[in-house]
């Protein structure tokens, strides 16, 4: 399953986040895979795709960052998967 993660950097400050990332890595538990990410041009938020079979892995990962980031987590499917799902009802 893929998840869209919206990260809100606490106090709008990306520096502590990037320091930890540089020093300790992504801190993702085994089984949680980083796919891609995009950061807003004001460096206040990050939109990230992560993938795993067990949503509990996301909870472990966000717990390691919650002092620096507020998270929103949404299960997502690709546009192609969504189109295929709704096609029979069109």
C-alpha cells in the first residue's frame, strides 16, 4: 500500500529536520520504503510517498520524527488504479 505523507515542519523550520536526516538518515523501520518526495518552495512542508504492507510501520517512523514534524497520512492509489476501479460504474 502507498501512503501520501504531508509533513508540516514544526515552527516552519526545516533545518532541524535536514540536520537529523543528514546525521541519522530517514529512520524508517525495515519494511517501510521511501518512494519520492517534494518540498514546498518556502521549505515549510514536504509531500512524501511511502510504501509498506503494515501501517504500524508508519506509526513507528512518524514517532521518530514527531518532535520536529506534524504528520498527515493518507492511503492512496494511483490515478490509473482509481480509473480502473470506477470504470465499471461509468
